C-alpha cells in the first residue's frame, strides 16, 4: 500500500466521489469539499411537482460498459433501464421529422434511405451519398467535426442532422467541436475509411441494444449510492463549502473556503472547468458558457399520445431551446410515477443565469407540435450548470500534489468520467 497521506477533493460530483473512494480504498485520509448542500454535481436531483427528477444528466452512454458495471457494483443492477420512447424528432423552421434510423452521431450511414431523403431533401441526400465515392483525407484529432463533415457530406447533412445531435450531446456548435472530442480515435478512422464508413463502423461495433441507459428513479440514484459507498470507506463529505483559493505552502496545500481553511498533502480538483481555472492558474481560461435545464410538469392529456416520441432536437433558431425530452415517453418509471401529468425538460445554451420560464411553454409547444398554455403548468423548475463540453485535457498534474479529474481535466459525460477513473492510478 502507498504511504498514507492526507487528501482534499474539491467537488462531490461523480468524478470527485470516484476519486475520493479510490483514494480511501488505497488507505488514504480523504475529505471532499462540496459547494452545494448535497453531493452529486450535475448528477443530482430536483423536486418537480412532488417527484424527484434528475437535475442534470438523465441517462448515460453504454459504450465501454463502465457505468453499468459501476451501477451493478453499487447494487443498482436491477434498477438499470433502457429508454422506452420512440425515436427523437428534429424540428426546423421548414420541416419536422423523426431522426433517421441508420446513422451515428447524426452522420447518415444510409444516405438514400427514405427517412434521410425526408430529412435532407433529395438534393441534400444525393450530396451526402457522394461521400462514399470520395477518397479518404487526412484528418487530425484537433480538426473541426463540422468542417470535415461539411466538406464530405455537404451543409444540409450537417445543419439538419449532425448539428442538432452534437448540440444536444455536447452543448456546442458542431463547427467548434474537435473530431476526437466527439469520439476518441475517430479522426484516425475517418482518415482511413472516410466519414460515412467510419460512422457505420462505429455503429456496427456498438453494443447491441440502446446507446444509452438510465436508472429507475433517476440517474441521481447512482451518485447517492456512490456517496454512501465513499462514506462507508471513510470519506468525509463537507457540504456548503465553497472553495475560494488554493495555495501551496512548503510541502502542504492550503485550501480556503468562505468559512474555513483546510490543509492537505495532496489535492484533487473535480470542479467544473471555469471553477477549476479560477483556482489553478495553469489551466487555460475559456468563456463560461452555461446550460440551463427547465423542467415542466403539465396537465396536458394531449401529450399522452407522445406526439414526438422521446424528445426533440431543434435546428437553428426555431426556439430558444436547443432540445426537449418528454420524460413520460422516454422513461417507463416516470410514466409510472406520474400517470396523470406530463413532464418535459427543455435545455438552453445561455451566457448568464437568465430566467427562462417565460420561454418554456411556447418552446415546448413549438417542439412538440401541440399548442400548450401557461395555465396547464403545474410546476416549473430551472437549473443552470457550467458548460460540460469536452475540452483539452492538458497537464493532469499542473503542480506537485495537485491532480485534475472529471470536467477539470477536460472530460465530459458520465461514461468518460467513470472510464477515466477505471484507468486511474491516483493514490497508488
């Protein structure tokens, strides 16, 4: 066993909880400082019309099986569920259509299929079909996914399919997303096979079944179980501790909160990237884009037929919202717990903590294709998060005894964070 040391972890989201549990299992003394009143970070809960719902992530990617394995390890195997609703829809100013069945990350892998022609129009579908006859090109990991896709597939495929999917997953424009940030190693595959064949290959090697899973009762149940397990291994979680400064003094780190000073041999930063950058000067600062989630509980029997399946992705400026999830349609447990109401969640890209309640009903009406009214709203809850889109990881240990994990290290999504922890040697 490594020499027993005193560790402080900043942030009790999934990455911080996983790191703390790993360190405690290795025999170290571990304390987490969490700004909110309970652990969980973006995988925490909110109360909507008497029902506990996910405040952030409401599903996880099944790739690699890492999150599923963790859930089973924590005794949640019997609560794992797959989405129950139909396919997502895409809504633009000109048309509304179900997401084509054959595709990966929005890339159409059967360009002349009827559902692709409906989405792109015949000319757009023909332009995308040409890609299979184009020679592969050298693509670097830092190249823009959007720019590569526009060269090879045309603007229609990018704007009507790839952009809404990427925006829904990564909360940023496709032209601003590095190709290997979208999918690790994808640049090399595109260089070898071309974009459509590389996407088809990714789709073919994906595990059978849904690309995402959830947990009966909400994904936040996973972080609750993880926090309980961390505590069982001796981790102390201090809530409502907002870290304001982090300094190195001799061989110790001093961590200041609004009310106390803490000392440690080693520090793990598991906070969102803007918060981490404010504490760690070596981290590159970037604009603090934010994501707002507005959850509505509605008396709307007209939604019982699930008119747009599991949800909707918006194209362009059709609404302020970039996406909508119809929770009753997507998750059987929500339909079971809320049989006489409909819960929908809209997501927005924002630059400040703006109140979006005035947009939510009109945006839901436009995206669902059903006229809704303010008087049908039983409850409305808004949560705003720092942007969690993937960034450049950089140096994971920018100073002696200082370690970056999760969003602070450039990772986005529960699957990527749990995978990173599985490969970690932290504290060994």
